[in-house]
C-alpha cells in the first residue's frame, strides 16, 4: 500500500479518530490508550487534538486545524455503553494507528479499515462454551482442586456459558444474569459433590465462577485511577465490584437454600 498525503478535511479526521476511540473504549481499552490513539491519528493528519475528554462510557471531542491551515472548529459527544471486552479489536485498532502514523493509510483508507474492524465477528458459540469449560477446569486445578474437581468445573463452566449465551443475553438484565449465573454453577457443583463426582466443593465453585469475574474491567479501573483518570477508574471499579457482589449473592442464596432444605453442607 503506497504512502499518501494526509487529508485536509478536519471534520473527517476527527470523525475517524472518534470512531477509533469508540471501538477501543467499548471493547475494554483503558482511557489513556484511547486518548493516545486518537491524538496520534489526529496529529498525523495535521489536526490539533489536545481537547479529548474520555470517560468510561463517553467521548467528548473538540479540535481545529493547526495555525495557518484551512478548516474550522469541531465539537462532538458520543455515548458509549459499557459492554464486554473484545481484545482482538483493541489490538487491531492499535496496529492501525501505528500504520497511520507511518503514512501507510489515507484518512479514507483508515475509515474503511475501522469499519472492517467494527464488523469483526466475535467467537462462535461453540468456541465460547468450550473455552469457558476449559478455563473453569484449569482455574479449579490451579486453586488446588483434583482432576475430578476439574472435571466437574469443566461441566459447570460449559453449562454456565450455554445459559449466558442462550438465555441471559436476551431475557435478563446484567445484574440478574450474574446472580443467576453464580447460583447455577453453585447448584451444579453441589449436586455433583452430593453424587460423589467431586471432592472439594469450594474449589469446584471457585473455578466455575471465573468466567463471570470481570478481570479486564477491574484491572483497567485500577490502571485508569493510577493514570489520574479518577472518574472513569471509579466507574469501572464500581461496575466490577457490582458484578462481584452479584456473583456472591447467587452463590450465597444457593447455599442458604441448600442449608434450609438439607440442614448443612460439607465444604
């Protein structure tokens, strides 16, 4: 792809930068990475980009041509709902921004590539449920579970993602989905423990709930606060803590029900 001269259309440049920021932010990138990518792309095409204000669920942008160049002012606000992470899209946008700075893309080509990245499909249903089962089994084993415990965790994680993808996405709020997910894996592990299929109930449950744990959101929240983005960091941490609380409620409710029905449980 041959090198082309940067476009002089300020609004087009800023729109493309916001599209890149939108894709990054909705797919789990930290605030500093979003701002850096937008500034890098705008700077290459000759647009001043000091006025980006990025929150965990929104981007505020103003910009203008450098002194002496054509072009006017630009201002735009975009709301970006909080959703799950797709890190392959984050990697693709980061690579694109580096290639833009190297002069390998015109603004039109960059916009076309961003549209392609936005339309990148997620993992298939089979891949997701298989990965969930394998991850649960591995975590259970890492936390000290036996091979039998890991087998139960695999089955529990497998069924958990079948539930989340087939029922939870369409018919439940995020809070209800996490509570029900925690309750479901606890129920499966208790039944398997009662049937003698597993040895250590607590480790089976810990391994099985790992697909529900918002590790990326929690880590990015801490990183945002470390970078001085206190509002965005606090929002992400609060969102992650709410998920932790919902999981704990689901697990606790199932233990309470079991205790009332059977009078106790061996951990």
